[in-house]
C-alpha cells in the first residue's frame, strides 16, 4: 500500500479549489490521501484501484466460503456411473 508522500497527499482546500487537478492526480497515482489540518481524513481511489480492491475482497470471500464448504458433510453420494446412466 502506498505511504503518504508529498506527491500523493492533498488537503481539503486543494480538493475544494482544484477538484479536477486532484482527480487527475488520482488517475495518475491510483490514490490520493486527503488531509484536513494535518489529520488524515480520506483516501480517494481511482476506479482501476477500486476495482482491484473489490476483486481482492471477492477472492477472499470465495476462499472463506470454499473453506467452510470443505468442512460440511457431503453425505453418502452416488456413483458417477449410476448418474451417467440416468441422464443418457
């Protein structure tokens, strides 16, 4: 994850006075940290970075669900030959 630097840090005043400039920085850098009175207030992500983050969260949720399903009792089951015979 990026650390706040002079390049990717903006103030609320910067956002208010030059919103399009801040958004250009977001597009170029992927994210910009917003500060108010030297306190971190928000992070603005580009759509590309936001989509990557959503994919990571979805992958993690899928891993968790798969792990839970692996612990469930699947029952006795049926032989593949009997299922294939039924649907041929």
